[in-house]
């Protein structure tokens, strides 16, 4: 799992947070005192001397004795072991049930999401106290069993929290970019999703811990728990019975409960502030080398006999509302730049997404064939499709800033796919990433490597995405409106960069665009798309200078290059 902050950095920055430091020290003091209860109070919590009942502090007994002549300090420390241990057990059960199921439901959706959400709503409709009372009657008064039941009851809180956040994050463009780079779903969730949910989970952990401690104390206070086990709630129960004779007995367990619950909440808030502060560069995660792709079948070998690095035949892309791509045929050869041109909504991006295998949930290829480097990808399992992304087919998206995860530095986002796909060490992957930044003509590669996305310009961000696409030496590059969000001068620089990289690496490039100027400047061949269909194909010179289809002529007529400049506004 990727850790955007090392433990040492978090500790150092937490130490500089006054609220976090104080709450951490209080909580640490409570936990240490409870853990070392036998050393701090040698006398056992059940040792009783009736002649010492209600006696005040004495040598070796700094807090005095309770109504049964038992040492208050011993019961407070040993009782903390049961109280905090029970809360930890409830928390562990809730986390184990709620977080993984929330991640799966939020990231994948579908039937699992529907069934899990229905079960969660059912559990949340149950009155917790009534369920706990019934559990005690059926399972017995053991505090540990009740805490397991409590963990089951509060797990829906983690599920709904995680599911809601993940459902929003999975549609972010940088998640799609990570998929196209060839990262597995597990690595994407660990790297790009968990970092988003970690701060809310930390807060929820504190709240659930407080709830668990409070409910356990409440049950013990009502006399529902096991009376032979010392807990802070049992101490409150015993103190309340004798409140008129010894009101001070309420102070110690109440103080322990208040300090622990308050320190948990304050520490969680401080940790949230520290983790959400983007001022320090993250550490890239270790990666493993994926298993080699399985051998190509005979059917795939037959498909590979087609001409071209990319071959699309009779492609139909369907959604519940209808087809959006209708019978598209398209080819891209090695060393060739093919422009896929059309107005917004013509189906260009849907065609590109079909080739990449990243259609939205409700979209599917309902007919046709797509081969990339001789391998049929329609119907290909996601695991095998993932092996093609990054080192066979790469993707340069539009809106560069939205395709970079704001939680990680540029270098971290470049290094991760390199290590995962190529199996390089951290130092070798870093060296390759810096070299890629030089190749895409970034003047200060180290500075860009150490920067966060918000610290660089849009043009530099687009160069970073191109560097990422080139990182695993792909054969086919799909560029979706790569210059849309850039000004004219930066557009020209990026187009020149793409042209140079294509020539140096003998890349096949599918350029998705609506900009005929980009087509004229960059493309060898052009396919014009309208309403999900290819209406004209040919060389760039033929399509731009002698178009056959009326739609192509209308597109060319809409270009204002030959229109005279507007007269200046007259000011009266």
C-alpha cells in the first residue's frame, strides 16, 4: 500500500501541532498506565479488605479504597485494560467488515453495492442498545462478546463513509489515467483511493472508539455487564450506589473515560490536519512485477495477421439509452499519426475508450473487433487487458491538471507505473523518470519531479502526462485532445514534442481532436466522425483540400483562418 507520508514525517509534524501533541501525550499516558498496570499497582484489583472500605489515600494506595475495601488505583488501571481492550475489539471488527466492503461497493458498484447497501440499511435500522441487551441474554454477559456484537453494529458507519467517498473518486480522471498506465485495481485503490478516505476514517475511528467506550461503560453502569470483571463502567456503577457516602469515587473512572474519549477525538482531528497538509513530498510505494501475460491464442494470431498496429472493425459501443458508436472501421500503423476528427458528441472519445478498455460502467462493446499489436481486446479479461496498457498502448488525456492526483508529487506518479510495469528499483525508476522529464523538454526536471500538480503550469502538466505515457515505451499512443486546455504557444510546443517523440520511437499515434489546425500540422491520415460513424477517411492532404463528404466540407468551412479580422470598435 502506498504511503504518501512516512511515519517519521507524520510524527515530526504532529509534534509541531499543539493540540495533537497534547492529546497524543494524554492518550499515550493513559494507554501506558493501563498496559503497565501490574507494575504501577502490584495489588490485584480483586483483593478486598472490608476494614479498609471507604478509606482515603494511604501508603501504597494513593487513591484510597472503594466500598468493598479494594484498591481504587488497581481497579482503575486493570479496568482500563478491559475497557480499552473491548473498545479496540469492537473497532477491529467494524474496520474489518466496513472498510473493505465499502471500498468494493464504491469502486465496482453493481450487484454487490446494491446488496451490501441493503444489508447496511437493515443493520442501521436496528436499535443498538436493544440488540446488545438481547445479545447479553443469549450469549451471556461477557464484555468481549458484547464488543464483537457492537463492532458488527457500527461497521455500517465505516461502509457508508468509505463507499460514498470512493464512488466519487472512481470517476476522477487521474483514476482513469492510472488504469491506462497499467496499474491493477488493487494498486489503484491502495494508492489513489485510500489516501482520500484515510482522514475521514481516522475521524470515524475516534468517534467509534468513543462510542464503544461509552456504550460499554453504559452497559456496565446499568449492571448489564459481567460483574466479576473490573471496568471503568463497573466502577461508575459501584460509585453511584455509594454517591452519598463517598462521592469522590465517581471522579476517577469518570476522569479516565473523559480524558480518553476527549484525547481520541482531538488526536484524530490533529492527525487529519497533518495528513491533509500537502507541504511535504510523498514517498513512492514499493511495487511488484506483474506476472507475464499469457500466450496469444490461435484466434489472436489470426487477428494479428491484419495490417496495422491498431485495427478496428465494425465497432459498436452501446449504452442503455442506445448505441453511440456505429460500425466504426479504423487502422493505425507503426510510425503513423492518424487523426480522429469530429465535433463534440460524435463518438471520438468513446471509440478511444473502447480501444483502451476503460468505457464507463454502463457502456460496452456490443459488436465488432479491436486488435492492438495483433491481440484481440474485445471480451479480453481485465487482468490481461491491463498487461497491454502502458507498455503496448498508452494514453495522453485532455485536461492535464485533472489527470494528476493532487495528493502525490509528479515524481511519485511517474515512478509508480515504471516500477510496477518494468520491475525497476526505486533508484532506477527515479533516474528513468528524470530522463523522461528531460525528453519532454522540461527545463528543470528535478524541480518538476519534486513538485505537486498545483505547483506547475498546465503546459508543464501536459508534458508530464506525455512523459508518463512514454515511460514504458509503448507502441501505440492514444492522445485525446492533448492541446485543448493550453494556449496557442504552448499548443505548438506540445505538438512539436509529440511529433518528435513519434519519429524517434516509431510510434503509432491516434490523435482524437476537433481542431483541424492540429490535424493539418501533425497527422498523416484522417478519419472524420459524425454521430458515431466514420463518414470519410484519407490522407490529411486529401481530406483537408479535397473533402468528399458534405459534413467534412462543413467542418472546414467553419474554420475562420481565411476570414478577415473584425474592424476595431469605434468609440464615440
